[in-house]
């Protein structure tokens, strides 16, 4: 005997969870499509050389191995590097601009911890091949429309611009990209180690500099009217041209969003958002659900200058975001915004003798032909058992077929919610009750 | 620079293909659900010991490696072993009978050849925990309903019973399971090496036996009325009890199916169907599309006695089938039954000056609010470019917004199919044209 178990950090989804996930993915895909994003698929396995081109912590977590032909291969750890490879390989066939979404699993051999898995699902959407602010605006619209489609109402996309962070660093005495990255890496820990902790770490890194004022600005979050907010920070434009450019672009983005029918509570400025290091170059954002502060960001992203720089000399700017589906599902569950059934059928058809199988099959087929998902209980047993099966799985109705029903071509229907049972209905009578 | 390429035997799906695949999967899932099948998810990675429990050619093709914790792991090569593991692990929580579908990718490092990939998609549906013939009947109904939902009309599920094959072997002098398997392995090559080839191979294996009559019977395919067919082979029931049992069960299955509103051309007896070796124990089937003889079976399966025998002492009989999606898609494409667009948007909104971006965003949002998928062209360029973009991708309508349109809050709409362009429409006028 082999012990049936999953690998540590990997998990099965039972029907209730799998159906809830499927319903969420359907809604997300439908929002992505409404904006003209199209799906693509890339393999789960790629050449190791493609996956290992960047530096950072994540490199140690890639599942790398040799395939049957002794090639060094690896499981994808995100969908961005495969996208960069894909675009470089196919951009002539695709045509630019190109808007794709991709819903797929990625693999990271990180230390397993609560709520973190080694295989998890990402929903990415990117707008490639254009520097237009319309694209940034659209990605943020997609985030907001997605969360609203899932029934969320109280959430915010926190937006910043890398040029604002770069300009601030410059103003406070950090000039090289390395220095700026070192600072951002510390600032990224703000929510974990607090302002005191950040100041201590920065002091250790740059003993000659003062960070209190810098941190005060970085800690600025918009609270209230956006136009007022931009007025209140307009003085920063005088610090240097980089800061000015970043602030003006952010303001233009807000002006684009504010002219739409979107609740302005859903997008706000937060000067502390940095989002990783070498990657993003423009507007960046994270998304939090108001009532679930500890959940972290459920959708993050930003603008980058050149997606495929490792693969192609052609410059491919773009902007995109990624929804961490597993984390989002945890949030939706906590807010009771996910389906919680274990069956896809509304009706369970039960018969009391094997000689009724043919009639039962006909009844189930008729329900399906009338667009009512119907399941046939395959065994003949005491009624208690199929009824408890229906209760456990969540069927709304149970149809019972006995000798009399078979003779009259009638059926007995029980509403499992109200407990009401009606005997000897015609099929159309039963259908009416189900569709009531 | 890194050369952007996929591994040999792996492939990308561009939007047109990915959308076609997605549409097919949506239709299949909807059929599975209409019968009460529910989705589950298992990881792509499993303990190697779980994957390598069986013998056979496939074992050499499994991607096996060590993970970060030095565990021996592997990529799943089918969805049946993971299902067996899943059921043994969770059956108390699931409740029996249990009907699941699973749509997922599997990995086999086989020699790459035309139309065969090392990563491919399987759509499995299984009915676990019941020996009732209703389950067999339902799996065959699902196959037929699935292919019909995809627009196929001329196809057949070819059905056999392992007990018929076993009984025939017994009658013609083969008695051990090893001998029967050796014969079936040769018979499985019938379509490849022909009757002559099969007879030669059998002669070499069993020089003392005569196979001409056996092969004649095995080559019997139902052609015409099923009840007539069963009458014509009724003499086989006298050969031995195994044959009798197999034939009677097959006949009962046909009687169940014949009482339903299903074209009887869609299911037929074929005594040559064997489907692998140690696995199946009852009714077995393959499915072919009439006009695509060389494509092979697009959906195969059958009944098994005990799914989880390696994992559990509890007996879990079941019946199921698997659709080879990649092969099915090849067939659907050949019959022009797949979508062939590269865009998910019906309308492309184009503006002629950056100062029109806000109005263009509003127009696109209005279309979406009216359930019309609308894409915004992000650049301001000569109109030729967005129009050729719309032509390439397949948008049905292009909306052009110039100075006058912005001033009047009107829009100019071109129907890309008819070429008809109407200027200065109100939004509702444009919406009416789109929904016409």
C-alpha cells in the first residue's frame, strides 16, 4: 500500500473549492475579455536558461531538473518571463499593441507556510507595445472591474510612480540605481518592521544621510479628494525634473480615471508603493481589501520599459498586473463571497427499483434538455441514503420515482430548502416548480 | 541575448488557438456539469512513488526529479493515478458515489512527433463508487452530449465488454490472464498492421492454436439495428458464462441508451475494442469522428473494478472516460468547427488626438456597461494602422472619435464586415447598430 498524500506545500481542491475557484476565474476572464484582452497559453516547462536570467531570492526557488534529452529545464515560477519569451518569439504574428491575459499555475519551492503554496494560480493581464497612459488607465480599470465583478465593494488600488520614488531619493542624496534599490528594498518592509525599523536599517546602510523627512513623504497616502491631494504635494515638483515628471503623469492618470463612472474611493495615491526592483519603471500599484488589512495585496503591477530585453533588441514597453488567486480566494471566503456547493446539479433523480432506470434516465434527460442540471442517483437504496447525499452535496430538489410514478409517467418532487413535497406531478409541473 | 524558444514537444498557444480551446473547454465543462459532475484539482507534481506504481511503456516517459527537499517527485502523466490517490485520501469528506471531472495538463517525455506533444490537455470524467449500469450509460451519454455540444454530428462511440474478449479467448484456448493480455496486445494493433499482420504475430506467440475464427468474431462491428445485431451474436452466449455475462450486460446498456432521445447511430458495438490491459474490467469504448478516420479515438474509457487498490483496502469501482483535447481540437479545426478570431472585443475605439482619450475611455466604458466587449486603441496614429489592426484581429466594428465627435458627444461607427460607415451617431444609435 502507498500512503495517499500530496507533497508538502501542494494541495488538492475538493469540489466545493474547485467550483468556487472556477466561478471566480469565469468572472475574471469575462472582465478581461470585455476590455479586449485575449488569452494565451505557454508551457509549464521552459528551458532553464530562460527562467534563470534574473537575480534575486526567487532564483533559489525555481524547480530545475534535466529532462529525458538531458536538457536543463524548469517549471515556470511566474507568467511574466514566459510572456517576455512569448512576445519576443511571436510578435510578428501577434501584431502590436498586444493585450493578453493568462490564467495558470506557477511553482516556487519556497518554505511552506500557512496560506502559501508551492504551486499557485496567477491571473495576469498585460498591455504590451504602447507607452500611452490609456494603457495604465485601462489596467487599473480592469483591476477595479474584476474585484467588483466578484462582489467586492470596499477596496482600493494604491498607486505610485517609480519616478516619484527615484526623484525623492535623488533629492535626499541617493544617486545611483544601487543606492535607490537598497533604499526601496528597506522601504518595502514598512508594513512588516514599521517606521522605526526602517529608519534603523537605513541608518545602518547610509550613516551619512538623514531619512526622517524622506520617510515622512514616502509615508504619504491620499485620504480624501484626489485633486486636493495633488495640490497639497505640488511643491514636490520643484525638487527635481524626475519628481515633476512622475507627479504629472500620476495626475494625468487620475484625471483619466476620474472622468469615468468609477467610485473614486477605489483608486488612491500611496507614495510608499515600490513593487520590486529592476523591473518597473513607471506607474506601480497594489490593491487591498479594506476589511482585510492583514491579507496583503491581491492584485499588483505596474509599467515597465522593455519587457523582452533579454530576448530581443526591439523595445517592448508595457503595463500589467497580476491577481494572486489563492490569496484572493482566501479573502472572498472570509467575506462569504464564494459559492459553497459541492454539486453542479440542481436536481437529484432517485429511483426505487432497477426496472425504473430507463424512466429515470428519461426524466433526467428531460431536465437537462430544459437547461436544468440533473444528476441520477445510480443505486437503488433506502431513500434515507440518497436524501442525505443530496443534503450533503447541496441539491435543491430531489425527484423520487416509484412504481406508481413509472406507471403514470409522473414524478414526485421534494424541495430540499422548504421541505415541501408534491406527489405525482407531470414533468412540466415539476419543471415549473424547479424554475419557480 | 537568449534565443526565445519553447522546448521540443512543447508549444505556445496564440490567442486564436487559446480562444478556440477555451470555448471548447467551456462547452465541455457545461455538459459535464449538466450531468452533475463536479470539478476537482490535484497538483501537477506528485510523489514519484505514487506515479511509478504501475508497469508499462509510460513509466519511462514520466518527468522525475528531486525537489528542494531532496524528495523524489514527478509531473503527472495522466489524471487517473492522481484521482485514485485523491479518492483514497478524501473519500470520507467526499461521500460516495462521487462524480468528478478534471481538465488539466499532463506530461510525457515521449519522442516528439507530429501532433503529439509532451505537455497536453486531458478532460476526464469518472463516476466512482457504484457498479450500476446507470453509470456506464451516463458516461456514454456524456461523451455523446459533449461532441454534439461542439457541433459534431457524425461520430460513433464504439463499445465492447472486457468479459466478451475474455470469454472469447477462453473459448479459443487461452486461459491465463497473461495469455489473454498477450493476445489483446496484438489485437490492439489491428488498425495498424491489419488482419494478416495480427494473425502472423499470434501464430508466433501461440503456434498450437487457430485464430482465424476468433479474429473473425473480434472483427465484428455492429452495422445497422442494434437489436438485430444482438440477435445475430446471441449464439456466443452458449460458449461460456463469461461471454454470456459480457454480452448480456452490453445488451442491457444498449437498452438503457435506446430508450433515450439519442441518435442510435452514435453508439455501436465493436468487439475489437480492448483499451489497455490490467486496468479495465467491464464495458470499454472508443470514439471516432466518421469523416476523420485517421484521427483515431478522441474519447476513450471504460469500467474498472477498483480504482484505488494501491492506496486503500476499500474497493472503489468506477467508470470513466478521457477526452484527448489536443487531438479533438485538430479534428474540430479540420471540420471548421472552432472559433477563429484573435480578439475578444467586438468594437475597437480609436481616437485622433490625445485630448480625446477621456471621451474615448467613456465611450468604451459605455459599450462594456451595455455588455458589448470594447477595446480602446491606445495610440494616436494615421487611421490606416488601427483599421489594419482591427482587420487582423477580427473586430466587427471600429468607432472613430475626432474633434467633431468629441464636441457633439457623438461617434462614427464602421461595420468592418459590410464596410458601411455612419457618422455622428449618438451612443444609443451606435449601440443599436452593433446589436442589430
